[in-house]
C-alpha cells in the first residue's frame, strides 16, 4: 500500500469541524449575537467537492448561500492540545466554502433543531488544493475573497476572527479528538449571498490560491 498523502486529505474520510459566527461583521449581517464561545457544527467527508465537479443545489432549498472560509488541515492528532502547541498540529490550509441552505438553517434555528440539513449535504464543502503550512506563515492575517459571476461578494481578513486558530484547535480538541487529515473551517466574513444554478464562483486567498466552481442542480 502506498503511503497516504496529506495533500489529498479530502480522500481520507476524516471529519470536518466548522466554526460559525467567528467574524463579528457576518454575525451582525445575520442578526446573530457575537458569540462568547465558538459555535461548532460538523460536515461529513461526503460533503467534499473538488474543482472540476459542480456544487449541487439540494432540491429542498431555494436559498443556497456561499461562505468563503480558511480551512486548517490537521497534520498531527491530539486531545486537549494547549494553545501554545496548537500550530505544531497544523499540516497546512485549504480555501473552503461552507455552502449553506439558508432557508433551511433559518427554519432549524426557529425550531431549535440542528443544522445538519442546512450544512452537511453532498457538495456542501468545496475545497481548494492543499496549501502547505510554509506558504501561509501568518494564517491570522490573510485576505479571503469570493466572486459570483465576476462580482465581488465577500472580502475579509482572518485578522477579523473572534477566536484565533490556536484557540480553536485547543478548544475543539478538549472534547473532540483531532486526527491527522481533519479539517477545521474557521468561519466566514460578511457578504454571504445566494447562488443559482449555472453561477460561476471564484474564490482566493491573496495570491496564494484560487479556485473555481460551477453551481448545478442534481439530476432527478
Ligand atoms: O451559518 C452561519 O452563519 C454560521 C457559519 O457557518 C459561519 O459564520 O461561518
Ligand atoms: Mg460558515
């Protein structure tokens, strides 16, 4: 058997842990309170989609939103990782979209139900190529952007995060053991908006990485 390569982490079947409301400007645009502790939810590894394949709009939503986010790829697992050692557990990064069925999420929120149908469906986690750790020396200060059909919709900087990457790694690992190949989505800045079938999404991290996805409807 050939050794697994972390640069293809999305094939490993590991978990995707997502942080919500980690940017005050996005919490505000959805009229959510600024959190005092990280808001967490999960996506299954079946949510991954890579460039070349489309983002599929679930048939049950009429308001699918993009959320551009910095993803942190875990290289060394651990439980109860102290903040001071957190970055030693990072193998690299990926640019990610946390695709969200906003109408379903709103319904779940109002009923006090979990967000699974809104966040964890097939193709809800488009990811870029793997970015080795050395290429982003300061992950707490990089700019992310997203365009829909060439129009800029999101533009933010990871310096605006409420909870830092070391804090998140430490916080999460206190109760969910992190494993090599896990991905942490660190939350989205403001500017989320709806996408439609045939839209072209383009997103990037400065001049470090860029990715393109088309939106489509699943075959019925
Ligand atoms: O759906 C939301 O607003 C929460 C979330 O994922 C984020 O802030 O990135
Ligand atoms: Mg998100």
